[in-house]
C-alpha cells in the first residue's frame, strides 16, 4: 500500500478504487434494468458483483490502514 508523507493512505489510490467501484455499480445497475437476463448476462451480473465487492474491500483496507497510521 502506498502511504503519503503525512501517513495517510495514497489518496490517488483511494480515488481510483472509488471510481472503479462506481463503474462496476453503474454497469450492474444498467444490466439489472432488463426485465430478464440471458445466461451470459447472469454470469456478467455475478462477475460485476464480485468486482464491485473486491473494490469495496480494497477501499476498506486502505482506509483502515490510514486510520491505524493516524493513531
């Protein structure tokens, strides 16, 4: 993990992860607007949910390390 000179997690990395999470969320929302999903779209739904969760988990890790370094 990148730490800035002030001991904070790299804010650029956090912004990137937030944008990534939003991107997956938007894609998922668009997909779920359909009245029904094909088999391929159902797989894409699962893939997007996993990617979105991974980005969220990475954000939590980066943010918690920042709070830890401030203590």
